[in-house]
């Protein structure tokens, strides 16, 4: 299963949590921004939701592309894409995506992801390309 979401990908990551002490015990809660980002990703993914999840071990390939920075020169923009070597951290960003893929039943469990290939770039076609393959 492969699908593309044409959008400006959110930059909030799984690290968007805050710590609150309740009764002397630390509790972690998602920040308002993290919750909004999660709802946005869910809304974008729901139209691609399969009737049945991919069962068993899966290979997940994700390519995230943000739009060009205003500081990117014309020479840089002549290529279709360049590596995005700034925040958000890719490993933290993909955690939220995988959690949502499980919640929307694209895959049965995040533990079933046995191969993960993720890339981030800036370019002409901002969006998220997702491929889920049975292992």
C-alpha cells in the first residue's frame, strides 16, 4: 500500500510533551500544539485508511518533504529536492506518524514494524509519502 498526502508536514514531534507534578508524582501530557498536530495528521491519513490493517511484520517507508525555505537560493531550488538537515528530528517526528497508523488500523501494532526507512527533504512537492509492505 502506497499513498501520498499533499500538505505542508507538521513540525511538532513526539517530544512535544510537558511535565506536570500531580501529588508529588511526575506526569507527562501532550502539549496543545502536539495534540493539534496529531489531529491534523489523523485527518490527513483517514482518507487513505484501508478496510483492513496490514497484518504481521511490515516494512514502512516514509518520505517527508517540506517546502523550500525563504533562504534557499534559486540555485538550490533548481534541484527538485535537497536534504532537510534542520528540526524537526526525524526519529521523533516519525513516532507520532507510526502511532497514528496503528490507531487508524493501517498496521496492527507498532511492534510489527520490522524495517523502517525514513527521509526528510525540502522541495517543490511538500507532503508525506507512505509505503507499507508486508515483510
